[in-house]
């Protein structure tokens, strides 16, 4: 496990790839679920320092995933789109988590990565 590993769980492969690029630009290592791998199995395999969760991802954006993810010591960051903003806000409020609204808060993502993860190795 590395605190620089970031697990990205998204229902949208393009969004996941763009988030992965942002994670790499911030100096961290993005990871994604393998084919047919459920969110909890990916969490156990990667043991990341941060999990970025798409609120469109039915299984990952739920208390049944978020609770166990937090118990591993990982930080969580939820993101949503205007289409599902209410879902992200409701889950985030109930669980005391941050939510980034993409694409509106795109400038906030690098800042949140810096706040939630240790500085990358030089």
C-alpha cells in the first residue's frame, strides 16, 4: 500500500481516464478496477491512500462501500456531474465527505488532491 496510490471508481470510462490524468499530473499513481472487479475488491487489491468515487457509480457511491473504505484509512473524495448533483451532495452530507462538482469545480480537484495526499516523492 502506498499513500500515493489513488483508486478511481467511475461509471464513465472517459471521466475515469481524465481523473487518472489529473492524478498523474499531481504526481500520484492512479489505479482502476480490473474487468468485472467490484469496488470493494479493487479497494482490497489496491489499498489506496485516496479513493475518488463517481456518484454515478451505484455500488461505490453508497454507504455500504464508503464505510469500509474509510475503515481502511483511505481518504475519500466524491465527484458528481450536474445530472446527479443531488446524489453526491446527499451522500457526502450523510457521511461527512467532500464532493467536487465536475466540470464546474475542475480547478478544485488539484487543490483537493494536494490536501488529501502527501507530497509526491521527488
